[in-house]
C-alpha cells in the first residue's frame, strides 16, 4: 500500500522509509481530526485527538501541514492549533526543528495556501532574516495570504517615494502593487494614493476583469435550503424572453442588471429587495478573441453554482462564511467567440444583519490573476451618488404642525 502524503512527509523528516509509518502513534489522531465536520460534528473526538497529536514532537509538523490540503475549514483550525502548539513548545525547549523542510513547504506553490502561510510564519520565527528575503518573490504568489506581505512592501515603498517627491517611481511602484493586490483594504489604499496623490483615473473593474453586465432572474424557492439541489428552469435553458413560475407562484422574467461597484459585486437585493430562503440566477456572455486557458474567479458568501458553456464547473452549499476577491478559482478553456456563464446564488433563512448579503463578484483572468477582457467589453457603469436625505427636521412648505400630545 502506498503511504499517504502526511505520513510520507514524516518519513522524510525522520529518515525512514514510508511504509512503517502506517503504524505511527499519531497517525490515528491526525485522521480523526480530518473527520471533524460542520456544526460541531466530531468536535469531542477532535479535541481528544488534538491532545494526542500535540503530545508528540516536531516530527508531526510537516505531516499536519501536508494534511491541511484535504481538510475542511473546521478541521484546518484544529490542525493549525496543533502545529502552533507543538512548534512553540519545541522552539522554547530549543529542540531541533525541520526549518529547511518548512521553507521548502512554503516555496512549493502547489501546497494549500493557508498551510503555506502558517509555514511561512513558523519559518520567520527560526530564520527571520531569510524569511524576509522570500517576501518580494511572493508578489505573484497564488496564495493571497502570502502575496499580501509582498504587496505591503510595495505599498510602503510607494508611499516613501511619494513623500520624497519622486512621483514617477512612486507611480510605477504603486501600479505594481495594484496589479498584485487581492485584499480589498490594500487595493483601497493603493487606489486612494493613485487617485488622490498621483491624479490617476482608475477603472478598477476593468483593471481586474470583473464582469459588470448581467441578466438576473429571481426569486425561486430555497425553503429549508432545498434550492441548491433543485433544478430550476434556467439550469435547463437560457431564454431571456421566457417567463417562469417562482417562489409562491410569482411570475418571473429576466432583468438586465449592471453594477458600478469597484469590485464587481452583483447584488440580488438591489432589483429584488432583501429576501430570505430564495434562489437567484445571473447570466452573461463573454466574447473571447482567441481560444485560451483562463480562470473564473468568484467571491461569494452564499451557496452557489457556476455553469460555463452549459457545463457545471463547481458549487458550494455553504452560507455566510465570508467573501473576498478570488475566493474560488475555477480553471476553464475559453472558446474563440461566445462563452456563456450562469451563476446560481442561494440565500438561506438566517436573519442576522451579517447574513443580509445575497451577492457575488466574478472576474475572468489568467493563472497569474491578470485580467482577460472580452472583445466587446462595455464601459464600466458610472457610479451614481445616493440621493440626499432631507434633514430630519425639514418639512414641506405646506406641512401642518403636529398637534401636541395631551399631558398625561
């Protein structure tokens, strides 16, 4: 039988052949943590397994990092805690740590992004100077958590150049930072400097390749979260002139929609009002000048599915776990000419303020994150300033005074 990746990593660290490590003392504990599920399923067993795993030494660090590739979000948290606990204990005890293997793990871009970020933080504690030298090379890293440090360095450098009066070099440096940035706070900071200090006119949606023009149809039903697996008419045909029966018997038809959001957010709540336990669809067409490899990158905090040229790419039946640029990357092959994209977004029953969003953002780019633009891309819609609210005490000229309440 072939050794698993985590056990194989341990074999390399210990200088053993992989086969005997099937019986490693800690392997069962690691496998138990990998089983932990959502909403507390398996947490008691995971806690016990965590205690077993952290009772061992540095030999478990690489295997646990490797295993994060197949772990769910909750299991990954348990594993991160285990790695940090073992590492800090061994570091304090001045025990031998696998620094070279941790560095190699960081540099291997095929490894899980969050695990690589954790490994980088660990490496920085044993070799801070060398870790710092790795940061500039991460400017195009597929891991946003690692790329962030490199962008931060460019942003600081651009600010320094700007304060020194070297606008030309500052512009070049900040433009590089904008090209690489994926976190909204960094993009906002760079864009602010470029717009306000260097008087640059920025079209962020075009710069990143966000798709801004769509057709939307909603609401279909998602009571008891059944909408994710229910096949509604847009999944079997795209006919923008058709009318369908939606939730509660409501007649639905496609509506044109354009967003002016800097990050391409398509908000179902805008045309359909805030709704719960509903499903919506968004459709657009992308004209490509050539046949080529590409990626569809999505950010969404609702349950979602995506079809590309009629084929289901992927879906995630999960709600309100956060949203960010390039949260999901889906490789595709663009055809020359028309390509179709259909997005399904489900909203669940939760009523808290932080669950109100029913939206997504989607862009088309290459594997480095550089935008691929449609040959017929329309201009980015202009932002419309929200209407000014009248002052709280303002009254129409013909308003009658409000009668005083009788004394109690």
